C-alpha cells in the first residue's frame, strides 16, 4: 500500500537507504543455514555439501549404520546421512539480519535457498540464492510497521513471496484462515550473529537471546510492555514466554506480588505455568502468597504435586459425601418401588440369594465388590432389581441384576466385575426361582 502516515513515509524513505546484504552476510547464511548432510542409497552417498558421489566400503558402512554419519572423501565434511534415492535437492530457510537505522530496530528476513542435482552438470555444485522478503520496523516505543513483498496466492502456502514485486508497507490483516501462521512474524532458524541494536532495547533487558520468541515479537514486547521488561531484567524468561504466548498485552501475569518476591530473592521460575498453578493452589489452601517460604520452593514440582494431591483428596471426599446425600433422597423411593420384593430369599446349601433392601446396602455392596452397581445409580432404575448372592458364611459372591420387564438375568458379577466359579450355578438358581419375583411384581 502507499504510505499514508508521516511515520510510514519516513520508514519507506529509510527503507531505501538500507544497505544491500553484504557478501559476508550471504556467505554466513550459505555456510550455516543448511545441515551438512548426504543422501544415502545402496551403499552410495551423494554429498550435499560438495556434490561428490562416493561408495562407502563395508567398514564405513558399519559405522554409518550405527552413527548415521559418513565423511566425504572429497571435501572432508562429516555428513549426516539420510536414506534417499532423490537425484534433485532443494531446501530453503528463513535467515534474519538484525540492524538499526535512526531510532528504528529493523528485523530483515531473507529466504535463502540451496539447489543441487546429481546428474545436471551445472548443478553438481550447490547453487545458492538469497532474497529479502520481510522487514519488521520497530520504533523505540515498540510500534511495528511491516515492509514486505506481496504474496502469490498458492493454496496451503502462507508465505509464497513474489520476489518480482517491490517491498512495500503492508498491513497485518486478519487471515481468512485463523489457523494460518502470521506470515510477517518470522522466527528464523538462523540469525546473523553481528547485530546492531538500539539502546532502548539493551536498556530494557535484551541480552542477545530470544528465549524461543521470534526477534520482532521479543523486541515489540520489551519496548512496549513494562512487565515484560521487568521479567527480562530479572531473567524470568519462562514467564516472559508465558506472557507472550498468552497475549498478556494489557493484563499482567497473575500473582504479580508473588513475582516481586521471587525477583527479590533471585528465584528463577523455570516452569511458569506450573508455578502459577502452584500459586493458585496456595491461594486455595489460604497459604500466604506473600511469603517467600511458599513463593520460592526449592522443589517446585514436589510442592505443586503435594498440594494438588491434597486438593484432589478433599474433592474426592466431597464428591462421595454429595453422592451419599443424593442417594439418601432416593431411599424412600427405593422402598416404595422395590419393597414388594424384599422378602424374597432363595438358594441351596452353599448359596443364599436375597434382594438388596436399601440404597445404603447397595452402596455397601458396590464398595465391597468394587463394581459400579452403586455409582451407576442402579437404585434409580425402575426396571432393574438388584440381588446379592452370598455364601453360607455371609460373604458376598456375586451381584445380580434382573430386568423387571423380561424377568431375565441381565448381569451377574463378582468382585471387580469378574465372573466367579459359582457364576453358572447362581444364574441357574435365579432362573429357577424367577417365579417368586414374578409373583411379587
Ligand atoms: Zn563433499
């Protein structure tokens, strides 16, 4: 777009004054952006560093099987081997140069490409190509202006830069597809090590590392956000990442008072989300989040896990209480609907089968048998009658469910839902006595 504001006009003016990429900067990219590797197929290796094709003798083959590496006899490069029969190779990467002009921090992003062909004479040696695609101009207050090439419309490619067109001011518009990557936020694998940095960034905590954040994003964050600046200066880089990922632009990271204590004690938070969870747990148990003893634990994970387990235990107890109270409400209803079956009792010399006479008894049965007859609320089911089979000593053997519409045994299960040795005997006993239930129904 045509520059509209005064600042945009000024940036386009400065853009024209930026020097072209130097030979040294290019060479650095060619040497560093591409892994030293070779394509390996049937004992033969194509060196993607110099183009040499060489056979590996068996002893070397042994090494390559173990270490996946080989040394090219021509260029002497230690190559990482990839199994591939390809005869053409093309790879491209983003490469960034960080520079400044006047008060602007400028992130210049280039696309660097390497092409080789095993059998085409002119491409036997690597051919390198480099072009600039995007510049993030960041002023000393962290305001960003994009100068970039336009993109060609290629489905599923978000960054098909059209290098035939000039670089112009671009607006960071909303993408049609919310999941596509922001093409102007480039996190290059390689950044030229010699950087020209505006003093405001150095003052605000930039030390030359990016901590997993792209350069333009980090610069904007450090220049525009006081909290980010404090985090960086106190080396709380995981919290800085945490803040950046969650887009805490106007809101602060929670528990800023605890963070101040951590900073004062030079306590570095290595796992920000665990630390914040932990502070929520401290709060939950009314433990003092203003106290360094709690805020800066020696072993964060152990303390976090201990409190979490405590919370889960309490919640499980509460849940159980709630369920028992709920079940008690059903006791009267159970007596009313199933009471007519309560006298039923049958069996043989080894087994006694009775109808379960209350919700409380069903809870007991479920607990003793470790199955779900109680927790799945069988006492609420109008067409389900639950019986308990016990041995002569009164030990529970299986729990039986009968369908009151069909008068069939739906299931009969022992401890932990397993069948017992007496399973068939029990089912047969119930079927033989089903008339007792039919009569009572
Ligand atoms: Zn080589």
